[in-house]
């Protein structure tokens, strides 16, 4: 499951489409996760000191949404990660929902007064719920995290979302979870800093 898809299921109830955090926080987390997908495959890099999005380029194997975002970033030379987050976040949750529906791993639902599009789990599919349960289990039992799992925890660490996988964990478990694998924070530092700043700003604005 792609990182952006996992983030989508973390911030949104997989059965009714309700958000577990504020819309702005959910937008920042999902957008950060999709940008992390691009960092992971080498389609973009984020400078740690300036947070500028560097070398956006189409590479083999990008799916449609990833390729669209790379093209958007390439059209804005020198854009900072903060500005990229701000610009992409407005529509990113719906774009990820459409990707989930288009690839057949989620069902479509319309929710709220504006009948906005949301993706919900297919009948009998526990995979979306497992995204959250897996993170809680690994942090609680001090198990080794994959790079993607570590990125997700860093993305949500400053969020007050309901059911945050880091809630209720001891300082020792938190420290262990957030420092593994060792190279994750270094590789994604600029992105994680930008998302953290966005989440803190959202909390202050409430």
C-alpha cells in the first residue's frame, strides 16, 4: 500500500469517511505522505536547510497521481516544501481518494453537506484498519519499523488526531520508534520539518 494511501486511512475513518483530525491537519499529513512517496523513489528531493524541492523529474514507474505532482512541482522551479504543501494540500485528500477508488482498493462515498468524495473500505477489507493497528502494535511492542512506517509516525507526531498511534506511549517507546530506521529522518528531514510546522500552525490557529 502506498504511503499516501496509508496516511489517508490514518486520518480518515475507513468505514464512514469521517475525519479523525481537523481538515487542515489531515490535508498536511496526506500531502506530506504523497511527497514522501516521491522522495522514496527519487523523483524529488527536499533540501534540508532551505526545504526547496529539488530536481523534480518523471522517472519510470510513477503512477498517474505521482506523475501529475512531479509535473506540478517542475512547473514551479525553486518552490519550497512549505509552499508545495500549501498549494497541494487543498486537493490532495480527494486526489488520493480517487486513486484508491480508481485502482479498485476502495469504494466511493459522498459525505457531508457538500457531498464531497471520500474513499471507504471495501466490504470485508480490514487492510485500511490494519494501517493504524500495525503502527500501534509495533510501537507498543518495540518492534522494528520499516522506512515507510517511520515516516508515517513522524508525519503524525505533532497531530492531535483521534487514535494517534503515538498516544499513550512512554517516552522510551516514543524515542525508540522515532529514531528508527536511523536514516529516515535524515533523508526526509526537510519534508518532515515542513509538515510539522504546518501542523503546529494549524493547532495554534484553532
